């Protein structure tokens, strides 16, 4: 199975800040990388697919990049709603696997 | 509007069985694969099972293979997860999620339900 490793595991930031979350795959996955946001007590929500494509309805302050094994999620101008847990997921092969999550907290 | 709604969770003893249901609407159901993904309390996301749009293709995580069975009824826009020989470590919130394409190789999940909680305990 492909292992997905996110860093950091947690992150404190303030409203208006720019943050970066990284995700590394244990083998090359091309651009088959997705990012999800999960607010407390809610279901995950797809933010970005194929590494850099923004899902419909997702604000443009979210962006993704990377290919191969190394990927990043950037959030610029943090809003109160953005404080949540973020997961990367590889959609290259079965079983599809998720990173352990990055919890973004208010400083 | 795409909607996905799970039901059927509850408390069950180890070794017992439970069937989860997922009702979908707002999209041409037969054209999309569907998934079950679970999340143990305070933990991350774990994919459990996938079924293709026709129902002909299915996949399972090793942790549930041989114990869980996914199925769908395209006439009713429903997906099911039959869970047998349940273990304490199957305790989790179970989410039903729509794939973004039809086949059993469609791993991106673009719409999720709110989940149904399964607790396995004596």
C-alpha cells in the first residue's frame, strides 16, 4: 500500500495568515493527489483534486501543487471557517490511502 | 443538489452483524461508483470499500475483506454495506461517499454523507 505522510501534524495560525501543509507519498503517484477539509463533527469535503484543480465552490484562497511524491496545500488569507483538519489522499492505486491529517488551529 | 444520507448504525456486540444503507440523490446514480470510508473516534480516514456504477466491480480494504460486503440497488439509488463478524476495532463513523467517475478504479470522493456511527462493544 502507498503510505501518505503529512507535515506538520498540527499548526497554529491567525486569521489572515498564509499556511502551507505538505504531503509525501511513499512512491510516485503522478498528480493523483487530493485534499479534503474536515470541520469538527462534519464529513470531509473535497477541496482540490489531481494535485492542483479546485473543486467547484471552493474559495480561490486554497491552492495545491506538486507531482510525483511531494505535494503542498496552501491557504492564503485564513478565514475563521478554515480552522479544521486537512487530509491528503492518493487516488493512484487501490487501496486509496489518506495522510494522518493536519489540524489547523487558531493561534 | 447532490445528497448522500447514511443510516443503519448502532451498538452491536463483537461477532455480530449490521447492515448500513446509503440513499443518494441529485445525480445519475448508475453513472458513478460509490464508497464506504470510516473514521475511528479521534482518528483519521480509512477507505473501506468501493462498488462500480453497474455493481459488477467491487473492492475492499484488507482489514474488512471476507467480513464486509458492499452492494447497490440502482433502481432505488441505494448502496449497502453488510458487516459480519464485527470486531471492537470496527468501531467508527462510517461515511458513504460518491466517486467522481464510474469504474472500480475511481478513487476521488467528491460528495460525502454525514455518516452513521457503528459501535462494537460487549
